[in-house]
């Protein structure tokens, strides 16, 4: 539709300009004023990941990283495939199957490369108390 075409033009212009985000609706001047407001401290968005973050989780983290002022904490993931949902379709003969990706995410991250957090947790990710204390201490250091 015409609305999508207009949005696509804005997105392509933003990509050519090297911008990570584009405002598709609303008042750009109001958004600029909001973005310039000082925050009390620390990053705007914090994500905590572990090695089992993959597929939709990694796609979500990529979207968070595209926003400014995001920090990713935790441990490196085990790897990523740019294919989102993968469907398996057994052949009628029973001698095999077709494996067809039903979603493809175009990203800068290469296939099977892990996500590396901005700040790595060296402890046991299953130790909730230690992890929570580390996150709290890490964020306290960031606000200074």
C-alpha cells in the first residue's frame, strides 16, 4: 500500500544516512526534544543474556542494540543462525525431509557467530543471588 511505500522511503533514507533508527510517525521535533532530556544515570536499556539465548532472543537483542544507549550483560551465546523459524516437512516416501526456513533475518551478525555481551559475567549464571548482585554493582558503576 502507499503507507508502506512511504515508510520504506524513510527507512531507506535513514539507512543511507547511517542511522540506526527512523521515526515513521509522530513529531520529529518532539522526539528530538525527548531524546535530549538528561537521564539520571546509566544506560537506557540493559539486557541480560546467557548461552541459551538464540533465534528470537538474539533477534530481539539485535533490535535492542540498534537503539542507542543499550548495554548487554551476561555470557556469550552458543551461536546464531539468521534463519528464524525452521519447518521440517517429511517426504511422503519416509526417506527424508525438507527443512525450510520460514523466516530470514538480515543482520550484520554472521551465521553461527555467538553474541558477545558488552560486559561478561564470570560467575555461574544459575547462581541468582550472585548474578543479581553483579548486575546491581555493574549498573551502580555505570551511573558514576
